[in-house]
């Protein structure tokens, strides 16, 4: 049976910032904004009618209402079997000891935290979180009635560590649970979840078949938000920007996302190799006019200003009336100009010079930039992609939220300036401006591409977890210490570790420099558990002027071997000296 809606996607979108003090959880600042952005993406990019999106924000997202909203999806007559369903949650998560009566496969159980958590239920108990035991049954029930084309996205974490934030603008979307879950919590749902059969199904289970789960973190990590956005949701929307969801799998979506500091987003579920929404919904992209001349197809309104990059793929039809049929061909963009692009197109099927084109696939750009309208009309931008200059792997967006760097026009100096748009780095002022010329702008953007490519390059892959849910020892670990200067009889002074390893999670740390630590020294110790000698190099990436400075270069193998014995030998950096570890 066909869906009763022209766009068959239905969504439940939840965002909670305004946690009351009695919940024991800090207020958030970006969960509601993230939920609003997901709603906007559904409407603008996927064409989902507003009537098919259930929105719960702050005090509307009570425990009772969230559970009822999930149950309502399974009884909504508008939703036909195998229609795509999206469930998005941004807010706090937590973790609690699992009651022994549940016979859970772990000593602890995870939960999402509703707005009214910790308040009185009107009787003798307090309102609890919604544990994954309950959610698993609700998802299984929904899949049984509406099919397993269900996507669940959680931008939260379930840390019980009590860690709150990195600084005054960064918060953790999770916290500890104090108390004991009632053994009979949600028995009315769990014991008779599907056809009267108990379904103790964890939401985080790689083989689960009821839904695909996208989560913001690996189990040992935290999920962060900075200012008004969660790191995971921002990276997710950036990865979706300019793509055709019908040609993107859940696994490839995660791979397309940029690396996050201290977070490793995960895709879980049996159907993680499935195309998004099982290809039932595709991004709504306009048909563009294209003109053929000499075997070259020029596509109007498809230039760098519209987010098109070299390698972007377009489907081609003879006329708009043919769009429901297979395209004549698919072409790949070879040349990008400011407001149009060019691809090779050789055809004998149609004797015409006029065609229509629709974007099908956009390669991941090296850099996404925000360009205001007053710069788009300037010659430095319009001529940026001409005159034989090497191509730039950049995409232009009209949404600052999706950009890494923003361009500004400095009227007083008649120059182009730049602003940092990464939420975690927005306090960083860029001490850099250029003349408003195509050559200078091209050189600056090319430099930015190289800077961010090298700075953010990381090895992909999920961390290895041990039975205690802590990160297992990999081949190399990096410890970070604050150092203090000690004086000895034979030396002028040596810097030695003062205090514990700051990189206890093994995912890096963020240091905010201020009066409390601006004179401090920090050092690294690299532990090598392999039988191979390694030669570390340390570089400093300065986002103020986009320079890359060498802080430490390994000596040649002969000298280095005396300081580091291969085969589980001494750690690199065991003796700290000022020249190798001082931060400027």
C-alpha cells in the first residue's frame, strides 16, 4: 500500500534545554536549537510536511508525553508499513544500576532524561528517566506494526562520571544518576511489549533489526555541546549538506562526518549498510537549466556559490516532463565557476542544446565557507574560479552554522577578513586579512584547505573497548601532564610532571588559556607497546594566523634508539626538557 502522504516520512523530534535544578542535571543551551535545525532540515531538504513532524521541546517533553508519542507512531493510520520514521533526541542521558530482577546483560542500564525527571509523580515516587529497556520494546513494537525503516538519532551521552564541561561555553549532555531504579518500572510496557512477549531489547545492540541507531559517542566518551549546538548534530548536518540521501548509506554518512574532539559517533544496527530511509525519501533539489555546446554542458545556478564542487554529479533529462523516467545520463562536474559549472556531455539520443539537471551527489569538500551577499557580487569572488587558477575543493553555504570559515568585508581597509565559525573555536580571532583580489582570495582559501586538512586528519575507526567499558590499551597511548620546573645540583633545571595524566580518557584534552594557566608548561609522554621503534613529530596549529609550527622533530634512528628501547621499552618523552614541551 502506498503512503497516504506524498512524502511518507514521519518524525518525532525532541529537544530539552530547560532542566530544573531538582533533576540534578545542568541546563543545556543547544539541544532545543539542534532539534529545531533537524526539523528545518526535514522540511527544507526533504520536503516533509510540518503536519508529519511531532515536536517536543522543554516542558512539553515529559516522560509520559515522550512515551505516548512513541506509542502514537505505531498507531498513526497515516503511516503505512515501511514508511520511513525518524526519531531524534537531544538532551541529557544517564546511566543507572540495573535492577537484578530485570536479568539485564550488564550491571548498568542507560536512559534518556525527560524534562520532568526527579519530580513527584503525584503519588509516592519520583519520575524516572526512560531506560533503554523501555525504549527497546517501544521501538520493537513500532517496527512490528510499521516496518523497520526506522532511524533513531541520539545526541546525548550516558556518562555517570559527573563531568560537567570543558569551559564556560561547553557542556556535557549527560550526567550521573543517583538512586535505584524501581524494579517494576514500565512493566506495563516491557512485559507485554509485542504480542504479549517480553522483549528485553537494548537500544545499543549491533545486531538489532527494529531500527538503525546513530549516536553521538562511543561508550567510554562524552557528548558535548558548545554555545548553541551539539558537536554531533552539527557534524551530522554538515555531512548531510548537499547530499542526496537516497545515495547515502547510514555507515557512509558516519564516515562522511568530520572528526570530533573526544567523540566517536557510532552507527549501530543490522541495517546500517542500508541507504538512508531505505531510499523512500530523497533530498528535494531543484531542476536547473543546462546548455550544451561543443560537448560541454554548462549548468546554470550550480556554481561554487551554490555549494557545487569538482566531482559533483548531476542527472540530466531532456525536459522537466521527463523527470519521472530514467535520466539520459549522469555527468560529473569538471570545472566550477562562481555561479555555474561545466561537465562533458556527449549524446546522440536527443537533438537539443537545452536540458535540465538535478544534483545527485556532492563530494565532501575540504572546506565549507560562508560568503555574504555583498562579497558574492564582488569581482574577487566572481573571478575566483577563472583565469586558470587551480581548482579549490570548497563549498559555499548560506548558513553560518554549517561553515568552518566566514568571509567579511572590512570597509575601512577595503579588504577581506575572516571569522572562525567552528563553535568550539569562535572565541579565536583571526589576525589575518587580504586585499579584495581573486589571486589573494584564492591563495587564502587554498591555504585554509591545507591547514584544516592537516590539522583534522585522524585515523578513522571505533575505539577498542574492554569488558570494563574503558578504552583498551592500544599500541600507543599519549599522556599529557602539567609540568613544574625542578632544580638539581647537576642541572640548571628540569621540567617534570606535576599531578596526574590529564588525558585519562585517551581522546585528547582541551586547554583554555587564561590567567590561571598562561605561564604553565605542559608535556607529552608517548607509550609504545609494540616491538617497533617510533619517531614522533609535534606540530602546533595556530588558528589565529593559520600557521603550522614545528615543536619537536624526532632525532635520527641512531640517537633516538638510546632514548627509546623498542619492544615495550621506556616511554618516549620520559625525560622532559624545556625545549621540547613548552607551549608558546
